[in-house]
C-alpha cells in the first residue's frame, strides 16, 4: 500500500512516517508540506492512501481532498488534525478515518486495519468483475466474462496508443525513452515526461474503472514500464495457441475446431487503429490466418465437403481477391456444384479486378481452364 503524507509541520510528517514504518506492506512514497504540490505529484506517485492535515496554508485539507479525489478517483483519505469539529465534513468526503493529534500507535493500528480491509474488498470487487478477455482483432475492446464487449473511453488518443503499445509488448519492459520518442517527439524531455506520467495515471484509472486486472509495473531501476497481463485473457494469444493445437493433430477430428478458430478472426490486428509499429505483427497474424484457411479449404475440397470448401474459398477471396489459385479453386467448385452463373460472374469479376487494379490480364492457366469449361458446361444461362 502506497501512502502520501500532507502536513505543514515537518515534525508531524516525521512522526507519521516513523509510526508507519512499523507496518509490513506499507510504503510512504511522498511527504509534502504543500497540498497543491502533493496533488500535482499524484499521477507520478500513484498513491493508494493520503494522510491529510485539515489546517494547511493556502489550501485547506477539506478543499485539497476534493481536488485530490477529482484528480485521482478511488484514493483513500485519512484526516490528521488537532481539532475534532471537522469530523462530519471529513466523513462526508468518505474519509476512511479521522485521527487526532498527537497520534498514538494503538489508534493508528485501527486505521491501518480499516485501510487493509477496504483494500481487500476493492480487490474482491475487481476480481469478481474482471473481464475475461482483451480483444485485439479489428479494434481494442474489453469483454467481461459471459458479457458483451466494451470499448474503453480514453482521455486522449495518445493515452489509447500508449496502452495499446504496452499491450503489444505485454510482459516486456518498455524503456521510458522509447515511449517519449514514440508519442511526444515534439516536446522537450520535461514536458514529454509529464505527459507520460499523466497518461499512465489515466490508463490505470480507466483499467480500474472497467475492472481490468492488468497492472502497469513501474520499473524504476530499468527506467521503464511493463503491462502485466498474466491474470487476463488475450484473444490473439488464445487464437494462436488454438491454431497450433488444432492443426497439429488429425484434420478429420479437428477441422470443425479449426474452422471455428478461423471464424474468430474478425479483422486484422488493431486494424481500425492503424498504428505503424503494429504492422509486422498485423501481417504475421494475417498470414497465419491465410495459411490455415487455405489448408482447411484444400482439406474440405479433397474430402468432398464442397459446401464447407466453398465457404472457405469465398472468404479467402474476400480477404485476398488477387490470389489466382484461390480464385480458380472457387470457380471450379462453383462449376462442380452446378452454380455455373456464379462461376462465370466470379471469373469476370477477377478479370476486371486484374485489368483495372493491376493493369495485367488474368493468368493463362485460369483463362485456359475457363475457356475449356465454357465449351463443355452451360456457364451462361
């Protein structure tokens, strides 16, 4: 549990820090005699709890708490004061506790116990509503277990790109310098770092609000960040693992499972976002889909499962209309199943596409087969 202390008396700050040092699992990440400075540093320090004095110079503790809760929703508040007349106002602000000076260890024990219990309940709430998956095909979405997909609402487009970049490199440390150069190359180092801290803060807040159990680790020694997705499911990882298992066995037994997996590919990797740095992974996954889809289409064709083969070749042609081998296979299947008009329509569609888009004629093999077929089959109705 990370704690910030705010009190205008240095002696009080030292006393609270000393008392808190006796608890395991607790660290004081900042001590401030100025409330505004503490609030500015919150995105960087990411506190779980703030110990606020009520009587502060320039800005009262009550007003400071309102600003802190607006800037950092969900942070727990503990008031520390020499006066008890502000207790009602304090608890109106959902303060966890109200401590009177001078502090005593036994009374602080009760406060820490309350904070720990509240933190445990928060974790249980998050765990019970954790979305089962993060979806990366087509666009970024979150899906709760057994529920519909949700599109996260990001504060800025840079915040969204930062999260997707960390997700793209999940489980790996991303150096801070890499993020600054990628997202804020036009800003000086100080401004860019401030933007980075603020964006990390807003990502954490968004994930917390949506119940995503994927913490961003701040690795100080390596000066970088890492997104921990060990407790969340990622659709592309599940999809690729499923392909590997389904295609590694007997196709007679696994073709239905493989077909279901191929149907889950609802669009290219982060297709709607179009980030250039995701292009290599986007192309790798796309080729993986083509490879398995073509293998499955050929299996269906050879096994005489023409309805299934037609469906696969039609989808292959929709995805890659310039592939002459798939186009010829589809025309042959249309012909073999008596759909002569569809065969002719698809041939002329390919002819137009090659002529208008590629400025070349259809491959001789395809033309020769079609001309031969026209002499023996009633392609034109």
